[in-house]
C-alpha cells in the first residue's frame, strides 16, 4: 500500500506544480492507505484462527475496502486530469466526502437495522424506509446529509439475495420480532410487521443474503394463518 502511495505521489509531482498539488491535497497521499491498512490489521488483531466469523466486523471491513477503492480511483482521476464529481480529501475521522454545494456524503453497509460507516460509526436508518425498500443486511448504502440537516439514504450496491420463509415469532422479553426458519431465528424490523399487520404464527417470506450468513431478514410477504 505504501508503494502505491509513493508511486501516485511521484506521478502527481511530474504532472502538477506545487500550487496545484497543494490545491488537490496529494502531498499526504499515503496517509489514508496507511491508516486503512492499520484498521484492517486491528480488525483481525487477537482473533483466534478458529474463531467464528461473527467475531469479525465484516460490515466495517467491507465498507473500509470500498472506501480505499474509491479513494484510489479518485486519485487516479486527478492524475489523469479528470476531476471527480466529489471533492477529494485525504480522509477525515469519519470518512466523509463533500459535494460542491457543501453537502456531506457517507457510504456504509446496512447491518439489518442501521448503516455502518467505514469508521464503525452507526447511522440510524428510518425503519419505515428500510422496510418499504426491503433493504437486506450487507447492502451498500449512501447517506447524503444536506445543509439543512436532512438525511437522505440510497441503496447503491444491493447484495445478491434469496427468499426463505418460516413462522413469525416474538421474543417475550425483548419483544423483538423474528422469523423461525429451520431452527434459526432471523430478526425482522417491527415496522415491517406493523405494515403487514402480521401476528405470531403467520407464515413470513423474507429476503436474506444469498452467499453470506445474516442475523436479519427483510420482510417480503406475509401469509396469515
């Protein structure tokens, strides 16, 4: 990673003047890559080789890798003379980007209930929106924070999903709704159950990631008993 930062920095020096380099902020070009590498190392630090995958923050790692890819693409566009739509910044503590109008943009991974940013920060996703849009755990999302403070979410990279079905159940203590499928309970949003007027014992069809384990499902349909 450090070699890539050095190559890009040398290439930028050949193409731009000192003033231009300061303007596009490539003088610290290796910093985000170095920090990203350390974050990935920390994510796996002290995790036993036989530990279950649930102990590894897959959503955060996936979001960070996509963030690295986005930054490298942005740097290459600058070097080739194509200015990206988003103003490139080396990195700040929240991995935010800024549109020309000043709006902030954060990309992250949906964990079934919230969006997890590259730095692990959680962003509340309106349950009604997540329910109606049938957002699945693992979907990539983009959050735009307007200058007036409005949060606008958009799915940008849905995971491949499959449909499974089971019985609607509710935990008597937490009151969390779930769907029992072959002995496993998938949590579902209360907003989805309310929308479909479902009740315990109903047959529920849910969407889950096709090629990954998940704790949540997105309600697709309900058949009353």
